[in-house]
């Protein structure tokens, strides 16, 4: 027996990510005592919500040169060959491979590519809603989270600290707040 998941207000269609109302952010352990947060200022993407939500797809591109951790010297270092090598690898991409319900939760499986290295990732997805906007259009909101190991993507600089530990942790918490606009038919 199969059951169809009901999502209040769900609308099937093709949506463009509204970067001015969305955030692609992250946090990473710093000096073993705190976390540094940052985000990317430039990104784009497309979400296709299918009649059956499990058939939906997501593609997104992030401009790695647009990193902002609120400290320009650190941002320049992260753009360098030590980390992203954004001159040779200007973009990070995500392409979904499956959307699935797990109980009341939604998961988006996909392939994340950084520095030419593609690895599987799973985003824990929260559907925030669908509805009209003030401009005669329709909007949808999504939150998603995952954790990746930067070393798996070739972002593997080691910066040990005297007395043990590292300056920058390997695990990166990725946090997305996405608002998307339904394309006109």
C-alpha cells in the first residue's frame, strides 16, 4: 500500500531562487574554541516541484569568490589555492539525485562539486510554505542543513596549532534559507 504525502499549499512548478531573500551560509570550528560563520553573496538555482514531491529536482551554483566571513584578509585566504582556489574553480555546484520523505521529514540527496571533486550529500529539508507575494507572483520557502568534510572536496589544508588541534576544523555545517519565485507559465 502506498500513501501520498500531503503538503499544505503545495504548488508544482519551476521556481528560481531569489538570492536577495535567501542565504547560503556555513560555520566551521576555529582554533578549537569557537565557530566562524560565513556566507556566499552570489548564487543561483532552480527548483522543480513535481506533482509527486518525490520527483522534484534542485540545481544550484554558488560563486566561491563571493565568500564573506566579515574579515577580508581571511576571505582572500579562503579564495586562494590553500582553500577554494577560486581562480581555477570559481563555482561550487549542487544537483539533486533524489527527494524522499522519511517519516515527517524530507531529505534531498544530491551531488556537491567543489574544486572538481564531486561527492554525495544529503540535505535535511524543511518546507516553510507556499503562497502569494505582494507583486502578483507566488513564492516558496525552504530551509536545509547538512554537514560535509572539507577534506573530501580537496579543501584539505592542514593548519596545526601548537599544543594540539587545528586552526580550522574539517567539518563544515552548511545552512540554507531559500526563498524561490514561481516562473510564469
